[in-house]
């Protein structure tokens, strides 16, 4: 049985081109990039080329990109760093639908005396810029609102948030892990001060990501060590993964326009087909202002976990929310914040796509899922 992988919001496979670009740095080009010999300088040069490629995707300078181990580290670094820079300011604004890398970092700051405002979202998961502006106080140190949501694909009004943050002189960080390489991002145009990204969400390997930090913000270290990353994040670089991430970023930028049109068409085909084929199917992904590759639906009265298991048996890999929440009995904090009742939030399934997803995959899901959904819904209604 040929399996269909529809869990790309959890992680993606490495593109063939990316693996090819990485291989020399796992074999012959293994030297330490901080070494002065020519072998080391060659690896250093490749890392700096990757940095330029990544910077160009979000329209910043190469020296504003700091490589990290991934999205969680970048989120932690940005938030903990901003908190340490904040002096007497002890207030942070975020949304209720953030990734746990953000929410749990903020929770740790609450224990240190910070006060956090968690903004509500509307029925489709969007924060209100007006509510955000009203929440700003004289002691607000940071606004951290994600670019795009990993469960539903909702894209926040980042331009407006950036404008408001700038107007009030508050640092603005955004978790753009789902958006980077999938949506146009311009950090200068959107007044973003810090932005997190992660390679394995755009067909690069796991364990490599980064943080954009606007020039002028001197973020305190999260990791101490050598002089790597401008002395701000010590540790010998994962050169192969960084080079792979550079290649993946370049491909993503080149394919972004055509891929987003293609994936959005596939997503709408799936969502329309599911609404037509399953009575009471609820759409959790906004049709506008959303990631092209995420389709989240709820089957009220069915269990998301059971739906995912049945899909798995039929050869389809999907998810019942975010990977980090799987195994938990609580319904998704994102769907709950959107106002879904418990029976609907529990019945959520997320299908997420990438450059390797085909129309045939969508057709197979459409053939298989409605029967599973009806069976499980009717079972639990009994
Ligand atoms: C996956 C993800 C993260 C975590 O990234 P890692 O590289 O796995 O640490 C953070 N935020 C969002 C929105 C994500 O989707």
C-alpha cells in the first residue's frame, strides 16, 4: 500500500535537492567552520551563502539571521531575551492560539513576575488589531503573535500588528514557523522586530532553524559558548543542516507563487468535498487569510484521535491537531479559543500538504474519509 503523507504541518520530508546539497557537508566537507584552515573556511563560506539565501526570503540583511536548532529554540530565545531587555516593563501581549513553544515560555515568565495578556480570537481564529492596541500599557515589553497558525492555517493581521507595535514603541516578535517559505514575508514592510523559523517545516532537515533579529536589538544569549552566530549563540554549527535549509529556502521562494495556487486549489477541493460528503462537517480553516496547505475540519461527536487511527489503517497519515498535543485528552486550545464546543473541538482532523502532495492524494482522502467519519460519528452518538 502506498501511503499518503498529509501531516506536513508537523514536519516535512527533506527534498531530494536539499539532501543532495547537504551530502558533501556530511562527508568530505566536515571541517569545523570556525577553523582557520582552508577546509574550515570552505564550510564557513557555505554557511554564509545559506544565511544570504534565507535572509532574502524575508527581505532582511544576512547579519540579522541567527541560526538555532529550530522553532522552539528561536521562540524561547526571542521571548526570554526580550524579557531580559525589558527593565522595569513586565507586561507581554500574545494570543490564545500560539504554539506551545511560545505559550510555555510565557508561562515560565509568569512565574518570574511577568503579566501576560492573552488576546481572544474570533470564530475563524483571528486576533483583533483594535483589541491588541487597547491591551498595550506603559509597561508592555513585547508583543508576540504568530504569523500563521499550525492547526488551522489562520494567518494573523501581521502588518497591522507591526504598525501598532511600532507606533507604541513595543518590540514585535512573530512565530513564523508555518509561514516561512510558504507565504510572502517582508520583515521590514511589516515592522517585525524578531521572527522565528524552522527548517523541517519547509522540506529541510530537523534540528536547524533560525531567528531574525532586527539590527539594533542586542538580544542576550540563550546559549553561551564560542563566537559562533556573532557570539550570541555558541556551539559548532550544524553545517549540513544549515546548507540544506538554505537550499530549501531558495526552492520555497522560487516555487511559492505556483505552489500556493496549486495547494490552495487542492485544499479547497478537499474541504468542499468533505462538506458535501459528510453531514455536519465543520470547516476550521479560513478560506481567506490562511496557509494554502492546511485543511482542518471537525466531525462533531466523532473523536479526532479515532479518526486519525482509522485513516492510518487506510494508509493516510493525518493529525488530530498539533503533534505536541497528541495523546492529550484535552481538546485543542486553538479550537477552544475559536469558540468551538467540546464535541466539535474533539472531532478535529488536520490534513496538511507540501510540494510532494498530488491531486491523486486528495482524491484518495475524499474516497476514504467520509465513510470513516460517518461510521465513527454514528457509533459515538449511539
Ligand atoms: C513546529 C512549530 C514550532 C516548533 O518548531 P520546532 O522546530 O519543531 O522546534 C513552533 N511554532 C510553530 C507554529 C510550529 O508549527
